[in-house]
């Protein structure tokens, strides 16, 4: 047995559940619990005793004191049974229930995803999943049987099966004690959530009345989704990405649900009416007096517009023809059976060709359903269409696999990352399946009640084992520590902690659950100057320079990551340090201390030690730093004597397209160095702490660099650069052999928009960063007595800071408006703040804008100074043709994500001028 949980408060008030699995028959029971109190656990065990008609001789559970102690243990002992618990930190004695739980969860996710209901239905989903698992056949020896048959002595009846969360209709002539009038609907809709234990009828839940119903007669409409029947009460979260395979055709939806307007023939004339009641089917498993009543409804009850009520059969409603009345034959609505968020022109986001594309749902009689990309809903021009064959059947799968996402809002962080980089990446603990936010401490992360305990335990063990493999520390006792301290070899032991973070990919989605053991260096007694602690990092301008060089040589930048970078440099003897293990370490022993042999994160000089080590490795390999950026290296690698070197092997990656038009063969360190024979290519590398990018015009040089660097430090090579320093790299190889790359900061722009609430605004792709008719420098200053000035100033500075980072890196189009906004950093008025929000909205609406480099771009550089621009601007006031050639030249350097030139952006640069 074990205690399980859901990710929210379920309907019925359940937060947890007690799961029990019989070892002999694999039959499982599950009982909901509103809390983890002893009373709830004992009540669940009492219910289990009643259902199982007894208590087993022994229970197996994990090391959980709620099950192996307290009132639960006393109850089990009073029933003559005992508990066998697994050792602390080990779950080997409870593997059966955990495996069963995983199967139930997979089934529950499929139920929720197929019917598009919210997470609050999780308990009904797992309860139904447990019931169906009991009826799955398996072999016992040579006999094919089921857990249900082994426990109850009879085979399960497939007639009791039904589609969970289907919409159902049942008679409901009264609201409490008050009967409904003849003009009111005599039926009620509900969602099938399970079977009643006493009558075996289906239990329906109505989200409007928030009540449960157990009707004797009902009809299931398995083809209609709850969200289409209760659009304001049912909200599909979209976070569950399981599909459901059914080896049968999908059910046909009810053609005339209650409330449908129909034509009825009466006295040889056609009159209009509204469906009030649908024919009900009595369950063959429930024999009651009502089921034998000949007057039970078997036809549609229709309320006519004149107030009278008639009954008609299904054939009567479908046999009308144009000759029977004034109504004309109508074409069946293709969207009738689809949910409300998949109607004509509904906003959709599609994962297409490695990127998320925003568009609308369309339909044509000839081609069927299709995804249409248009500028806006009113635009008649369709830029692109993607056919959606068999959409009536495939739409749950498309939504479940996140190929189609309803709406145009920010893409959910639960979605899989879309990337074109198929190269192997670094090994790490994935964060894609995390159920709760990142915990603040290791103690809370490894607590048994944390649903993500296993993920964070693996992450912490990965970090700790990595430190041990690098010989970063050695365990010593308290006695040894005090002896070192008395000799003056080490100062007072410093505390340590484990920092837990969830690293995200270029789309802002959870990618990696990372643990980092750090020293609280703020308690360190040693004092160092800034020059002794400072470690430079790669400038962003140098990253753009590397990218342009790589594209010029038609090579794609490669990316690498040094594992445990700050832990690879040896700690000098005069900087030896002793630390205490992090609080919550599962392997902690009493009076245990760690003596550091190498640097560790948190020490004041760790960044400098790593920088010195890494730069010394690069220099030893023959690379020299640039005089403008100490983290930008270039040079010709030293040739190893090994015959297996990549330089001695024929390269299979080199193609005519890889041959650079203007190859380089010398480095910054020696511009007059003689060219080797045969000439070798220069390797360029840019390092940002433990991450780095590199390229060479010769693939063999890149492979040689990877081999030589791997010999000197622990490093992972991750192939083509996909996401680096918060920048998304989109590489494209053209048919003519040329190469292009687009650099954008869409993830940062969307994060900034979410931070300041801009993501709740509608995106306007054709907007500008300026407020129409309101120049920023004409806004009046704020009132000195404004009580909101202090708070507004703090937020305003943060918004301008985000815009500054975008303008500095990949968005020069926001630089002009940023210049004006930055002038009011200390005293912004409410209108200044609104202008900053509008500028951020522009960056959010055009998040995929950035900088592109093309290998076929001309090598000529056009430069303009301020006086020349001012002269042209003054002359342009009377003659717009003077400024047009200048804008045309500058427009060639700014493009959007798809490589389309955007001269409109250049016009923005000169608008204020």
C-alpha cells in the first residue's frame, strides 16, 4: 500500500488517495482522502476491510510513518496483521504498488486529455483507471484470467464499461422540491464520472449545479465533449500530453441535443420548436420499476413556439425535405461535433517545421479542415495553409501531442522544446515531468511528501557524484577538522547549501533540474581585492562577431559545456577550506566535514581560479586571446603526434559548400606568422564562464579541438548552437550552398512581457514602439508629491532595463525609443511608464525579430556619422527622396525570423530624428 496524490484539489474534496494492491491477484483498491491525518488513513483502511471482506496477514509499504506508525499501525495490529516497511531511502519493497500507480496515472492522463476536462477530475480518472486495470486479462500459469475474476470468482462484464467523462442526458423534472413547468427543460446534462457502488448506475456530475446525480435512466452522448456542453464551467488545462488509442470508430454525437432548434411538421405545415428532452436508454444492469414503465420517454419532446409540446421520433426529425415546407436543405455543419475552441476562424498555434506558428482554423468543402496563416482575422490574404486530414478524429491527438494549441497566447511551459538540432546534448536530469514548482531548499525537495522527490534526488546525486569524481573534497571527521584548525591550516568551517534551479530552453520551457552545491562564501574570513576575484566573460558583441565569421565561412557554430567548471581548478595550499555538508544531504554522517581539494561554487576566488585554468588550457593548445576581449580566443592548434588525429584522417563532413570563400590561416597573436604547408585553418572560440562556442573552417580542426580539450577537462560537446546566452539561433542551409542564421531573444521578450503583465495584452505585429501623437520628450514631469512615484520608478527602471538588454544584443530597432525612456529613469510620470509598457508590448509583439547573417552578403560596410544623418534629415524635410537611399542601405541588415527584410524598422530609427 502507498499514499498517492493529485496536483490539485479534486472534486469531492480529495487531495490524496490510499492505493492498495494485492500481491497474489494484482487486484487494486483506491480510496480518496481529504488530508493525511490518522483519521483519514484509518477510515480508508476500514473501507478497504469492508470491500475486501477481510484484512491481509501483512501490509508492505515504504518508509512512511503515516502508514507504519501512529493510529494506522495500531489499527493494523488490532486486526491481527502487521506492516513490513522498506528501509529509509529505499523503495524496493514497494515496487508493485508504484508500478501499478504509474499505469493508473498514464490511463488517467489519457482520460483527461481525450475528453478535455480540467485537472480537478483527477480522482475520478484514477479511480476509473484502477477499476479498468482490475479487468485487464493476464496469464496465471496456462490460464488466461483477470484480477477481477480471481477476487470475485466471476468474469468481468464488458457491458459495464463506458467512456469516462462522456456527456449524458437524464430526466430531471424537479429542482429540489419544486417541479419544473411545461415550458422548461425536463432533462439535465451531466458528465459521467463513475459508477454508483449501490445501484451500479452511472454517476453524473453537473458543473453548473455542482451536484451529483444517479439516474435510473440516462443516455450517453460519447461524441460530445464536456467543454462544448459547459463552456464556462469546464476548462482544459492543456498540460497533459497523453494520447488514447481506441480500436474502434468514434461514436456519433447526439444530433439533436436539448436546446436545438428544429422544424416540425404539424397539420401539413412546418412549425419551429426547441428540443426539450431526448430519448433515454435504460441501463440493462439496473432493473427497477421505472425501467419497466411503458410510458418511459422514447422520443424527442419538442416545445413549439406557440407554447405547445409535441413528441417526435428521430425519423420524423430527419425526414423533412425542401418540398415539405419553406425551409431549404442545409449543409451539415462540419464544426458541430467540435469543441467551442475549435470553431471556424478559431485562434490556434501550430508546431510546424520546428517553430510555433500562429494562425486560424479554416474549412473548405473541397479540401476539408486546414490551418491558415493570416496577418489577422479580417485579412483575406492567406500566407500559408497546412491541411488537417481526418480532423474530426485526429483533433484530440493533435491537441494532446501539443501540435495544435488553442489561442495565440504565450506557449505553455509544459510543451516539448522544438529544435532542429539533432546533435547529442549533455546528459542531465530532465525537468519536463516536474509536478510542482522548484523547492526552495534541499530539505524540502527530498521530503517524502514532495511529488518530485525522485527527480531532485537524482539531480543532487548527479552533482555530488560529479564532485567526488573530480576529487573536489574528502570527508573528514570533526576530530580531524579541529586538528587542522589548531595548526592554522584551515579557517573556521563554512556552511554550505544546495541551490536548486529549473533551467529552461529557448522556448522558455522546463528543460533541466539542476542542483548546485555551493559554499556560503559571505562567511569567509579571508579578504581579497577585486583584481584577485574578478573573472571576465565573453562580450555579446564578440558573440555576434563569432557568428558572423562562422556564417562567412559557411560553418555552423558549435557549443560546449564544461561540467562542474568551478570544481576543476586546484585550490592553493594557502586557501584550503573546510565546509559542512548541505542541510538535507541524504548521505550525511554525524560529525562529517568536507576538506576541499579544489575550488567550489560560492568561494570568493572560484571564478578567478576557473578562468585562469581554462585560459591556460586554451593557451597551451596554441590559442591566443584577443586584445579587445580576453574571452575571445583564436589560433592554430598544436598538431599532436598521434596518427589517429582527425588531421590525419579524411574528413567526411567537408563538402564544396564548406570551403570558405576567404579562408583565414593566422591568428591575432601573430599576424605575420608564415603559412604552414599545407595551410591549416584557424579555430575561434568564445568562452562565457563554463559555456563556450567555437568554429573553424575545417571540420577536422573542430574535431581535433574536441579531442584535445576533453583530455584536459571534463566537458560535454552539444553540437550546433541552438540556444546560447539567452539567444535563439536558427540556422538555415540554402540550396545554393550558402548559409544564414537568425539570432533573436524571443524567450527573454516573452519572459519580460509576462513579468510586467504585457502578455495579457493582444499582440499587434504591425505596431511601432512609439505612442501615436505623444512624443516622449513632450510628456510633463510628474508631481513631486505623487504618492505612487517611488513604486512606479522601481518598475519603470526594470522595464527600461529589459529593453536595454534587448537593444544591446539583438534588437537595435528599440534603441531610439530606449534613448528617450532612459532620460526619465529617476522621475518617470504615469505617461512615461505607459510609453515604456507600449515599447515592451512592441518587443513582445515582434519577439521573433532579431539579427540575421548571410554568407552571400556583400563584404562592403556602410558607415554614417551623426552630422551626416542630421544633414540628410534636414534636407529630407523638403525632399523625402534624399533619405530614401540611406534607409534602403540600412534596411538590408535587419530581418525577421524568416529572413524577410524589414525596412519599416529602419524608419522607426529616424522617426524621432
